[in-house]
């Protein structure tokens, strides 16, 4: 099946089974969940969080579920030097392999419904400040 939300498209290959601690699911609800990035730290390397999202299986975002086939993920995003990271309660745990170019980011390795963070290079701006001083001299002429 195909799931889309915002700028994300996910292909779930036919026959993909979700292995959970208690059962193997052949039927399940698949959701894309977006998170705010405002409180996320930088992973370093002059990168800043841009998109934070996860997949949910039957409403669960968890490392304990595993798909038998990867979820093919395509995201439209600025792709210049983009990175993708797997996230858990300890923060950024590893960088995920991605294919990027022409405003498209592709991941072919996602098998767990867990949070991921797309980061982009930090935007730096330089500010130039100019100070000028004006002095006015006046004299009074009395005739």
C-alpha cells in the first residue's frame, strides 16, 4: 500500500508483516506522525533539525516492532547536505543511509516504527553594522 502525509510518501510492499513481541501482524494500521522540531538539539556537524517524524503501527511508535520488509520512504525537502537520524530517548543514536538529490530524499532501510529526524545545514547569517556620527556646528552672529 501507499501512505502519504504532507511531503512524505511511504510504500509498504505487499506481504509486509509486522513482528511484535506478542504476534506477527498481517493486517495493521500504518500512520505517519509529525513532531515539532523546536526543542530538538542539533546533532552536531553544523546541522539543525528540519523535520521530525515517525511511523506508527496500530498507534504504536516503538523499537520492539520490526517489519519483514523495509518501508520505502520518499520525502520532498531541501536536499543539499541533508542528513537523516534515528532518534530515541537518549537523542540521536545513528545516522541513516539516504539517497538525496533535486529536492528528494529517499530511505530504503526503515523497518521499525520509530522517530527519525531530517537535519539540514545550519543557516548562518552575517550582520554588518555601520555607525555614523553627525556633528553640527552652529554659531550665532549678532550684528
